[in-house]
C-alpha cells in the first residue's frame, strides 16, 4: 500500500515557482521572437523575482528567524528552502546574463543600444550633461554617512550609488546617492538608452564639491513587502490597511541586496555593515543593469514597436455586435475568451446599465480594476443616475491596495454602498449583476468570470467571461451578495459553488466520481497553480484507478507526475507565451454538467481562505467551445512544457505541423470577424474539430 502522504510525492512550492520563472526566462532566449519581445520576458522575469523575494522569501526568512520548523507536504524546512532558493538563483545568473547579451547584440543591429556615459559621443555627453542639471540634479539625494549623519532608511526597491570619497586632507568618507523613482531608469537619446547611475556617477563632484571619488557601486535593496493585518484590532478596516501600507514602505526587513560584479569590497562591507544581508542573498550582475523590470521603459517605446510581436486587436463577434447587449444575453448564454474576444462588452455591460432608466440595481465585486477604470466610472455614473449600487472592493488585493482604496472612497463619496472586504477572508470571486424592471417584474443579468474587471490586463491575460440571464444562477448571485453585505455563516448556493464551503468538497467529489469509471474516466483541469494536498491526493487516487488526467498548470505545481503506481496516468503541462494563461477550467467526462469555470486556483488559500465562485457551464455549445480551447492547448507544440517526475520541465517540441494556440486563436478570431456572415469553415475550425475527435 503506497502512502499518499509521503513527502516524496510532493514537489516544493517555492522551487516549483522558480521553475515557472525559469520558463519565463526561457522565452527571452527564444530566437524565433523579435528582440524586444525577448527583452519583455526578461523584464517579466525580473519583476516576478522582485515579488517572489518581497513575499515568499521574506516569509520564509520570518519563519526561519522565529525558529519555526513546520513544513509542507514536501517536508522541507524554511532553512532548507532558503538554501535551495539561493542555490537555484545563483546558478541561473549566467543564463540571465547570456540572454541579455544576446538580446542587446540583436538590438544593436537595429540601432538600439544601452551605453554607459563614457561610451557616448562628445555631443551626446553634452546633451546628457544638460539633462542632468535640468532634470536630475534638482531631485537627486546625496547623503553623507558618518557619526553625525546616520545611515538612511532605504525604502523597498531603493536604488542608488554607494561611494567612498576623500576630502582635501585625504580623510576617507562614505556616502550614498539615492536615485528617486520619479526619475527614469534610462536617459534616452534617440535609440540610445543611458543608465541613470552612470550619469550620476560622472557628476559626483557636483554633488559632493571638494571631494574626490575613490570608488562607487550601484546597489538595489529589497524589503519584506507583505502586510500582516490583524483585522480584529481596530474597528476601522480602512485605517488598518493604510497603516499596513505605511509599514510596507517603511518597516519591512531587508531581504536582498543587488550589486554589480567587481564592486569595491570596502563598499560592499560598508553597505552590508548597515543592511546586514546574508551572503547568499547578495546577487552580483556583470554587464546587465540592475533592475530587470526597468526594461519595460525600452519595451514600451512606441518608436520601437516594430521590434516586438504585433499587438492583436480583440474582436467583438455576434451576438454581442448588436447595440442591445441585454437583449442578446436574454436570448442566449454567451461565453467570451479574452483577449481574442474583446473585453469591451464587459465594460459595456456596466456602462449601459448605468444609464438605462429601467436599471434598478448593480451589484459587483472588484479585485484588481486598474488606475483608470471605466467600470468604476460607470458605477459612479449609475449612482448619480439614482441606481442602487453595491460594490465589494477587496482592499487586500496584494500590490493593488492603494489603488483599490482610492476607488472605494470615490464610490462611497458618491453614495454607493461599499463593502471593504470580509474579515478573515479575501474576496476573489468575479461577479457582476444588473437588475432591471421589465413590466411589472424584475429581470436579472449576470456576468461571471475567471479574471479581473481590468480592461488593461484583459488584453494580455487569457480569461473566460460568461453572460447569462438564467434565473437559477441569478438567484444564487443575489444570495451571494446578501452574504457579502449582511450577516450569514450558513449561505449555500444552489447552482453556483462558493468557497470556502462548497468548491473544494465539490471538486473532490467530482474527482472521486470520475475515478469510479477507471480507464474510461477523463479529467482535464486548467489552473494557475496546483498546491492543495487534498486535491493532489484525490488526483493520485484517480490515477491509481486508471483515470486519464491532463493538468494544464501555468505556474506552481506540487503534484509529482509519472510516479509508478501513483501518478503514471497524470500528465502536467505549462503554457508560457505571448499571453499570460489565467483561466481556471475544470472538466470531468462523466459528470452531468461536465465543465466548470472558476476564479479559484487549486490552492488551499483559494479553496479554504478566500471567497471564490465556480460556475457550471450548462449550454452544450459553450461547453464545446471550452473543450476546443483545451484540446488546442493540449496539442500545442510551441508554447507547451511538460513536468517530469524529477520536478524539471521539458519543452514540448513540434514534429511536423506547428500548433501555437495563441497564434491559432488570433487567426481564428480575425477570420471569423472578416467572414462574419459566411459559413465556410476556416482552417482553425477544421483543426479544432479534428483535435476534439482525436481526444
């Protein structure tokens, strides 16, 4: 009898995440991509790693400092995980450097370069000097460090220069120059990008008159950016959150130091004597500038758009191409797959409701909406038009707290009923309901989604949107909003499923029921992460029964596939490409419904500590469309990686016909748009049909 609790059957969560980020890094090495597209993936890799250190590594350090030895199913202690993370990242440094070198060599052939100040022509140096005194000198911060000038507090992701200087008497001094975030990372002269630190370094004498530079080095620090909010300690949740945000900026412990290769050893000792970072968390780079995420400045240069993949223009297809969105929803349920299908109908859903005289109420949840949200503006318009507007704004959406706080206050000031989250739980479900007066009755319309109400991310994330006027689903939606705004500990939905009480038991039941079919059983699960031990054990049992299981997990996967007698019937894939894979789709061959979409990942936090929603897809044509998407992804041989038993991932290479699901769906959408009224099947339709038959 195999023990399904054995630590050997579980991959470590943090190391699995690092392997995901390595797949992102691998995109920067893909020679089939344009150079700025490759640089974009290097920027994503860097910003991902920043957040990983701010949250995950910082959390492990806190556990280690507190001598906590509790472990996950893989049984690695916090100390062992920290050591493994450091080893992994230090070994990956060479790959990052070589990727950057390849990309810059390619960009150079297009006249795009990153150059140090000393590499510029005299005319360029004069231009940079003028820019320094006009734009940099007034806001730069030179800081002396000595007995009367204490070492300053460094905010999270602070960037600057550490210096050693001598005065006219030869006395050695140490100093810092903090470079404010309001300044660009690179000073641009046409298609040449000059790192700001080398410009500042050239003008040290202007910042410290009478002193001579001995040595200098750029540096960057990372702090613990997680917020631990004790919600019961105060009545005003807004006040607690604001205090938490201040703590993030000012009080988080330092967890990482980034330096350049060859940094003066005395300066390193000076910095770390004050910062006190463990040696394993000091990272050196040679040619690549500090802060990979800053490459977005170059990637986003509109003059260089020819060096990135073409931007796809999402389309609006029937039946949503009509003026009356709500009449279309009444007629039939509608499924959208973003970004191929435009997100505009989702925005229009709220905008039309806001100005329609028949609209009585609008209810919705907001998690990440973006800084210039047309949806929030439409909700404000609805309040001004006299509609009843109820909005749950999740203030605990990590790194979007400040933005959400602004919108929450704006809505509340206009008179909307705003709920600021639920104590002890994060509200992550995506739902919007519009209630209209129709004759002497009410008619409700519902939007449910796997992604956020954010038009910007809807252009780069793949997600599903579902519109329906079904009475049972709208009845559940009403109960759900009553649960959010009132007092209820026993709310149970009838057709929808809600966590923390319903989704996990339902998924476990679906997996168990499918396993009863043995080798005839078939499960396909698509999510961002698979971590929850109970779900993993249920999948192991299903595999042992002979059930065939395909998992499409973009990021973290703690399940170990291919283990004899346990998981040899489980295949795990990850798709990394032009778009960030974000939908959660759960399909079971012998279930009466068969297909569900959800806001919930297969993680304990989503299933137990968050309020999430899972929606059954009842219409056969919509279910078939989702199956086509999954079949395309399971046949993808350009973007797909397969998880090995060892925990490593191997790229799935194409042999013959190339299948890139992102490109295929772009082409399919364009052809459908161009041939909107023709019935001639396109190549993509035929391909999807064949893949379904093969499955």
